[in-house]
């Protein structure tokens, strides 16, 4: 056996660690002068061995000779001090764990832990003295820019959130939707963020969401919203949300254009019935005191006077939606308000004049989304309600937050309004800890939504304007804390301290009847403007992770729900998003040399950077020449209803009744007639007129696109913009056989069987493309590839008929036979056979 070291000597060579240790040891060793003392040394030690130590010492000390004799020792000490300080491999801030390192730590000793401040102070550069001992020239002081003015100057073409500085130091930032928003943390946090949303808590600043307030008579507001809201969902005037105890999740369309012209998802929040401002009470009193010409003469079939009076009560409603559709939603609301007032004036000659006030609350409210099973404990620990909150329902709810295992245990969209003390008084907060109860009472039996529980002063604009700026700065609170007799104790609230009204709304990200998805539950906290950083600091200090845009998208993806705007084709925000992504990814591809980039011509990909929905729908694209000579693709989304008889318009078919409507269509031969009748039924439900007889059912069927979820049954993960292909009957049989073998043999998703290898190398035909993947990658919740995509309704019905044809036994088909398609990423030839299902909203 060969020796590891030359000549078998183990000690000839040293390891790198030993060399470094020896180098540091030598640097920290003081050199010693060899003992070569001369006989005529004046200040040297005596060689006498007499008992008296003073014998032999010189009578006088020559300082010059003494320094010359000790020059070597002094020089050696100076060199040792210099080499010892330079031999350290790490500075103090580099020895800290990564979550405590800050760039400012190398400039400010106070940012370093107390035990290391002495070393850090020694490593700091010496303070430079002022030139010639004079202060800064007066001209330089005048030219110095104020930080506030500098920040405002940098927000000319975008808006900063109140938590911008905190995010900018820790997150990647981008300009989107008119804001400067955080995209993702600078540290690796994809898996920790998912783990926090599933097991702990994760926080997202959603203050960029748009909010519009509508004020006016209740009946007029309901009619106005019914003109533009999704008829499949509950109406804006339903008892469920009209009292103000719950929110309503729906979608907004152009007035009277359903199912075309989808604008954006919408959240409706009514002001509680029992809560009215002094201005609204005065308006209602004056209306009741006005003399009526037709007093006591009610028309036949009309509501009694008391009911008519209740329907004309002044109400307020908030509409929250994505900022990418801000302009479109405002235009839609103005158009709906104009149509409502015009129709009322035309139908009632002596109708009382009413006013509808539409206010943009941008910059008036801040919102935080706290998701995860520990979100309730975070809310309970960070907020402290004022002592005047003596409502029994609220006290019952607040006490139940401690042991609430998940926010999904309470009714969906439940609203709780209350007032809290300044969270800075209680800083640092502590999470509420659940207590063990042998027989816990389910929270659903204790907490019920009510308008009395949802009352909050945040609806009053005078209260919000009075709280726009906190009364005390953080410096003032720190001075009060320094004067406290017991250090570290929270400050007691005084009558001079601010009390802030907040709204707490239950939020769930889930799909109905889904077995492979894990729903996420949490809270949406709405606070007045000016208090974002005060609440954000307390929420972050409870060991809650902070999420950016990518983490928020991942939450919707893991829950198996569509995310706006990337999963909503044929909407204006989606068109902008798709064009921006195409420009960025195409630019990256063009900057690479030909040998280092994917050859899409060889792969026969029509457009690898943007889905070509018109191709899979079988309709022509509309091209528009720009001033630069470039070709711009324009969707047919903005065409009028009168032209639909000659042109097929693409539209997204979504809603709660989609599975039932598709089941009805698959059971009959004429699919278009069933779809048209169902659309007309929904239009009549909201007071719209049905489509004219000249409207072709085949046109509305051909332009319909439906959202599906793609579940991989074998290896592979579909990426964004992956292409979905239809399978022939023989290929379908082969994939079904492979799936049955995998189930019977218990093969994991990451393993591949020999029969599958040959089948995945088959190149699909380009004409068999039936759809695209809008969001897809590896799912941490499911442990395999998962995607959300869209395909035309026509192709989905053909796939359903294929399964029925290959499995005549209808009962067996529903139990085991899946709908299989082929999925192929744009950067390769391989394609696999996943299972697709309708994505239920």
C-alpha cells in the first residue's frame, strides 16, 4: 500500500489549518533580542551575586543609553501590536449570524451586540477631523437636500408604501402598477416562506390594493352594482353581505356585457346597518321631513312606504380590487352609475333626485395580510384593544383568538371592527400562546357574524383624517419608556395617546371540493393611513416572515386557485402582463449567443414568450401597426356587442356554476345552444336583456376559454407557457396503461418506468395544441408537478367525449377514468400525460 506522505513521515507537511494557526501565532508573538550583553553596559543588570540587590547597580541612569538598550524591545512591541491587529481573518460584524448582519453595522458600533462593541470600536476608522477646524460652509448647508424632499422627488413616476424603506433594505424591488413594490426577499426563502404559510404565519403589506367608496341610497347602489357584477355569485344585495357583517367575493364586468369584458375580481364590503355618521343621520332626517305630493297614495304592487324609506337609506360600500385594473374599474363604476340614474329617471317621471358619490380612497387606507395557522395568535399578541370595547360579542371573539387553531374555523369573510391602542406602547409584542383544553368548544358555535360586531369608526373620513399623523413620535415614546421605573415594561396608555380604529377580515385562499390542495386561512387587517409602520413593526417582531409578490403568488398556486392577473386571460391587466413578460424574456434570449440559447425554430414553437390564444381558439389575430413600424397584437376584447354576430370574441368562462353548466353541455348534442341559454338565464337574473336572436350560439361557444388544473401523474413539472396537446385514442390508451402500472406497483412520481421513456420521446403534432399553462412548476404541497392553465371549452368537451367513448361504462368513468392530455415545455421535445380537471372558483 502506497504511503500517503513522502518517506512515510507524517510530520513533514502541515495542513492549511495548521499553517494558518502558526501564522496567526507568529503574528501575535513579540520578538526577543538575543542575550548579548556587553560588559560596559550602564543600565544592564548586575552580575553580582550579593545578597543585597542594590549592590552593583549604577549610581545614575543615563536615559539615552537606556532607550538605546531597550530600542529592540520597543520596536518589537510596536510590530507585534500592528501584526496582531492585521492577522485577524474576520471583522466583528462578519462573526455574527447572517440574520443579524447589516451593512450599516460596519459604520455604527451600536448595531453590534454589546459583547462585541469594544472590538468593533477598535476596528472602526478614526473620525476625520474637520478641515482647518471650521464648520461646514454656509453655502454647502443651503445646498444640502432634505431627506423628505429627496424621497418625494424619487416618487414622481411611482408611489412608495409607508413600509418602503423597510422593504427596500431586505427585498428586491420593482416598479409595477404605479408602485415600487417588494418582489421577493434577498435571502433564499422559497421553502421557508411556504413552510411559514402552512405551519406558522407570513405577513404581506397589501396597502397597494385599490379601494373605492360609493355613497348613496342603498337601493340605487344595489342596482348599480348588479349591472356590473358576476351573476353566478351572490348578488351585492344579498342578506349575506348587505348587513355589513361579511364580505362578498365576486368579479366585475362592463355594464351589461356579461359574459364578455371581464375587468377584475372584486371584494365588496358594506358599511354596517347600525352604524351611521352624523352627516348621514341629518340627510335622512331632512328627507323624512320633506312634504310628499303623493303622500298616502301608494301604487298597486309597490312596496309599502316604510320599506321604500328603508331602501332609500344612505349607505356606504367599499370595493377592493387589484391595482392593475384601477382605471378600468373606475370607468366601469362611472358608466354603471350613469346608466342606473338614467334608467331610474326614464322609468319614474316624479322620481326624487338622488346622488351617487364615487370616491377613490387611494392613500387613505393600509392593509396587511397575515396568513397561516398562527395568524390569530399574531393578531392577539400584536394588538391591544382599548378598554372601552365592552361589547359582549367582541369580548367573546377576542378571547377565542388564543386557542383558535386556524382562521378557517370561523365563517368566511367575517368582519370584526374595533379600536386598539398605539401598538408602539406595547412593543416588543409577544404572541399569544394557546392553552390546552381537555374539551375545547368549537369556535364556530361561539362566533357568528353580525353588523354590531363589524361596527368601526374607520368608515368616518373625519376620524381617518384626524389620525393621518400620529400624535407622538417614536422619540417621545422612547423618552417615556426611559423614565419608566421598571425597564422593559410596556407603557400604559393615557388619554392623550391615539386610539386607532381597525377592521379585521377573515381571508381564505381555497377552492371548493378540492382534495389535492391545502387551503390557506388568515386575516386581512385594515388600518388608517399614517399607521402602517407602527403596526408593521409589531407584526414583524412576532417572528412572522414577510412575503413579497412572488410569495403571495405561490400561496394561490399551492392552494390551487387562479391568481390575478396572470391566470385571467383576455383581461386588460393580463394583456399588459403578457406583453411585459414577452419583452423581458425575449430580450434575455436575444442577448445570448446562438450556441447558448434554445432553438425555438427547431422545436417548432410558434411564440415561446406569449400564449397565442387565438390559435387554439381558431380565430384570427388582429394586428395594429404602430408608429415605429412594429406589429402589435390587439385582443378583440373591446368590440361592441352588435358586432358579435360576425366576429368571434374571446372570453374567459369562470364562476361557481361553471361545472354544472359544462355538465349540462356534455350531456346534449348542441353544446352552443345550452351555453347560450344558460348565459341568457344569468343575464336575466341580473336584470340584463338576453342576447338578440341574431346572436349565434356557435360564436359564443367558439370564443369561450375555461380554466383547468393540470396534475402530473409521473415525472416532470410543467413550466409557465407550457403547451397542452390533445391525445389520440391509441396514445391515450398507452398513457392510461402506464398510469395503472404506476398505481399498482406503487411507483413514486420522481421515478420513470421503461414503458414511459419511449412514449415521452414522441414529438406531438403542432396542430394538436389545445391550450397553455399560465402558472406551473413543482408543488411543495403535492410533492410533484402541478399547473394552472386554460383551454377552450370546445376542446374540453371533446376530451370529455373521448373518455366517454373509450369507457362506455359511465359509472366506471366517473370513478377511475381521468381526462388525459399531453403537456410539453417550450424548451424541449419531451411531453407527458397529466390529468386535467376543471378549476372550481
